[in-house]
C-alpha cells in the first residue's frame, strides 16, 4: 500500500502543468535599453515577457487562442499593471503572435521550463 501511495505522489509531481487563459498585451518602445525588474536590459525584439509573480527565467509557451500562433518567451520583468491582463509581451513576441496592431489578444499559456542563468533568489533555477 505504501509503494502505491508513493508511486501516486511521484506521478502527481511529474504531471503536466495546466494551461492558463487570459489577455496578453505588449510593451516596449519606450523601455528599450532600460533595465527590467530582473536586471536584464530590455530589448523589444527579443522574445521576453513580464508577469506579476512567475520567477525570472521561467520559459513560457504562449498561444494566441483565435489563430493558434505561438511563441516561447522568457519572463524577465514584472507586469502587466492593467487589470485583467496576465502577460505583457515584448514587441518581438507580440509580432510573432500577430497582435501588434490590436494591442491585446486572448492567449493560453503555460510554464515549460527555466532558462539557464537565472539562479538568483528570485530566479527559477534556485
């Protein structure tokens, strides 16, 4: 019985992370070259994102719900600071999702890993 319980707990720990759904926006032009909350220099063309709570360095797959277009981003900043939004994407990531003109899009997203080099106290590699 113990072995069965232990096996179930191990499988639960390895279960796939669920998809989240929400509205993403993009930001960038006025922040180019400035430091992000993680200390990285913001580069609008890179595939990065801001999230209120995820650890810096979290790798997130973002899929636009209406088109299926997808992009992988690395969380390196905090935000969005507009109610009802779940992610702020760099312009490069937003371009990949074809949401520049609209400004926002409904997305589904999930954490799929951790980028190397984010080993600090607020990084995902700790």
